[in-house]
C-alpha cells in the first residue's frame, strides 16, 4: 500500500470515529500539529483542539457519510455529508 493510501485510510477512520462518538480515540491518532481551518476562533492545535471543538457542541448525535477522500503529498481532504440532531448549537 502506498503512503498516500495509508493517509486516506487514516482520514477515513478519523471521520468514522466522529460518527462513533469516540473523541479520545480521535485524540490518540491526532498529531500535535493538527489544526482545523475554519473552526472555532482560538482553537488550540493537536488533541486539545479536538477536545475543545467537540466540547463546544454539547449533546449531539451525528453521522458522517464520506463522499470523497483526496490525497496528494502530505495533504488529505475529505468531502463528507453530516447529518445530526442536537439540542442547541453554540
């Protein structure tokens, strides 16, 4: 398997873990340099940023459906559809 295919597998698993509500498992596989583009203002990098992001949602049930995973070099992009139900947003 190529390095790019390995990166795609990791990206897919990250999204699957969101649907499974396994935030600490996501944190375990998140690099310390991870950052979200277009996320919450002041979101720290790495696992702490993941925890802060998910704690901002409150109670939420969500399901992600992966449409595409595109990788080139050291970048991976996932295009996915999210459906969710929650009591409030922010």
